[in-house]
C-alpha cells in the first residue's frame, strides 16, 4: 500500500475543490466560480512553472519545487476560504494524467465514503473535463474538491480546487480570478 504524504493529501483536497467549482448546481450558491474571473479587486500577477495568472491580493502564492517529481503552485489564505493548487510532473511534464485515477486517489485519501461525479472546469475560455469529489465528513465539515487536467504548451497540469461547501461562494472570486486569467507563458 502506498504511503500517503502531506503533498498527496494537499493534492487530494485541491482536486476536490476544482471539481466543485466546475459544478453549476452542486455548491451551496449554485454558482460556477470560474464565471466570475474579473470580479477580484487588486489582483496581483504571478508567473511560474510555465504559467501566468492573476490572483486576489488578499491571498498568497507558494511555489514548491522540493519534490523532484511534482512541482506545485498553491494559492491560499490564512483568513479567507479556498485553496487552488496547480501541479506539474517535473520529470515528464508531457506524461498523460488519468483524471479518474486522481479522483479515486483523492476520494480514498479524503474520505472512503466520498462520492466522485463528472463535471467540468472552465480555464480561460475553455472547458475541461473534471471530477468533483464530495465528502460529508472531512473534519466534520462537508467539502468538495474539483480536479481537472489542463494541457498548456505541451505540458499537462493538474488543477485542484478545495473549499468547505459553506465557503464555496466566498472562494469563488479567487478561483474565478486565477482560472480566468491562467495561461501559458
């Protein structure tokens, strides 16, 4: 049985958020967070891992390249809801990523009784196949993670969104700002 690392857990959590935010009626607000890409005031630019995007100034961005196999960008806040993670296989960035395997790993790590449902995630103007992983009991708070594989400039990026169901509407602005502005460098 493979060992679960903190990075794997973070990825699983972000995957669940990505799926939730692509859902049109699954969040408490019924809103698609990627549709509000221009609503964030005081957006800051960010560039790393062959990508660029804007993010709300109230959030911070952390680049992690210490794992030689997976580099990661995480957008989060200590006081605001939502985590968005972008991962890249640094050994073989063109390697295919099986979205169903990622979703199943996320589900098993997060909550074996969580559900996985197909959905979509909008990045820029394009929609991508995604999976929503819903748990009713992660830390006693219902959460949804959303995961999608987004190819850009010949590389395959894994994008994951994570938020408590009650915070989806609050996190939508950050998710929308990042996903709406995400593009290859």
